[in-house]
């Protein structure tokens, strides 16, 4: 189970690790965005450091509007478990977004009044 925290605007934050092709990892904060229907979105300039395999592109609609996103075969680690997932990279993505695909295999518990946020 991964413990999260609430941001100043009630965002749902979690920490995961992005794993580069060479095996090195980078802990990052992600925002769980239930409006995003896929796995992970990251800024295009940040994804280059991971040397992930490029898979193609797709038009997507985010809160900022529609855009073309490159798709990469990415790898993340959550609580010691590694996952191979599609990662969407776009221009001017200000926060790394964690999408609702994670909710198909994990239980989200959000209790703001008690300060409890878990994904497990």
C-alpha cells in the first residue's frame, strides 16, 4: 500500500519511482488525476532522460486542452513492485499525472477529514 498526502489545493499526491532504461531510478511526486484515463503523463523534455522506447503518438484531451502526446514504453516502481506501462509525454506538462488505470488494480482510499490517502 502506498501512502499519499494532500496538496494545498486538495490534490492527491503520491511518490513513485521512474526507472530509466539503464536501471537507474528517480523518485518523483505524482498527482492522481481521475480525469486522465490512462497510466502516466510527463513533460516531453523530462522523458528524454529515461531513454524509454518510443511507441508512437496520440491526440489526447487534458484540462489544458487537446494536444499530441508521444507514447513511450516506460517503467515505474511503486512500493518495490515494477510495472511496464505506456507513458504519455507532452509539451508544457507542469505536473506528472497518475491516471485512473491504476484504480483497476488498486483500491483508492480518500478520507480528507481524517487526512488518510492510500492506494493499495
